[in-house]
């Protein structure tokens, strides 16, 4: 993904926290931990000067004495003191170190921790984050002007075709039906792709919207989304959608609620 890799490369050592944002499953972690990591190695950075840490990795959490099971079950944050102690043990000289931190929103007080690291001239910080409380609109306030955002989209058709392995026409048909989430390229059957996309919609995207806006459930907003998608080329408004919901689902949803859900989506 050359476009995004170049955006990270030109931001090296610029004195800001580089924040990679984007919807879940769009390829942020792969961009940071594989593509950018290998760029650093090829650029001559010593491996022990690249510190990778994923806050959703059991192996990494064990390194700092945390329990992944306890954190997941209680929605508990990673102890910032344990993490900072670990980083201090890895930074052993005055050379430049690159911190590649994945799912940083799982770290307790992560804004304060990362802003504090900006005072160290030999730390260059790159992070990813994606959940209901870590969207592009939040970055400005969370990092008080010291964040430099790189927003990652799913695969463009050019990127998709480059990895597809078939004709351009075949790739376009596939792309138009299933879209550009990178994981789809590794799936061979229609059933796999449909199940994957259905799972992402129900258990990731709609779930995040419900959490972010404190909605009652994701079932109603999901059904509304289906109705909106079925008439994607037609002009509509909350009143029409409320009537459609009543006629199609035989359920009542107020115009005010429809308007609220549209804004959330």
C-alpha cells in the first residue's frame, strides 16, 4: 500500500505522534507492523531500536505482566506504569527508537503517556487505534494538537486489482460486489466472503455505533440500514424512512429516532 506507506515515511522524526486511523479491518495494523516495520529495517534501523507493541496481543501483555483475559473480560485498560517501565527497559542508549503501538486505546491514560514521550528527542511514535471512542473527530482533542493523523481506507480498486490475480474485468466484478476489505482477498468462496462481511457489519461496525452513541440496540439500526441501502439511489428523508420501516417491518420507529440513527451512521 504505497500511498499510505509514503505518508508514514515522510512523517518520520517530525516531532508529532503519528496516528493511523480508519475503520476496523481496513489494514492499519498490517501497514504499521509489516510494511512500515520492514521499511525501517531496509532503511538501516537496528531491529532493537524498533519497539513493536500490540495492546490486544497476549504475548505482548505477558511481557509487561498484564493478563489479556482479565483486560478483555472487564473492559480494563492496560496499566500505563507497567507499559512505561517496559519501554524504559528497551531504550538503552541515545539513538533514535521507533515505537510502533497497535490498538493504543487499550492503554490506560494513553494520551498522557504518549504526549509525555514527545519530550524525549530519541523516540518517534506511531500508533493505530480503532474503536467506538477513537475516531478521526476525536484525535484533535485527545492529543491537543500534537497528533499527525494518517487516515487509512479499505483497498482502492487499484490496490485490489494489484493483489487479485485475475483479469481487470473479473476483479472489478468482485470489487463491486464485496468491496475492498483486505481480508476478502484471501477468501476463496462466495459463502466465506458473505459470512465475513455479515459478521463485520453485525458484530463490529454496528456494535461500535451503538456503543459510541449509547443506543439501545443494534438490531433496529441494522434493519434501518437495510432499508436505506435497498433504496440507495432514491431521495429520502426521516419521515419516508419511518413509514417504510412501518410497512416493511410492521414496527414503529419515530421520525426523531430515524434522524438520530442516520446521524449516527
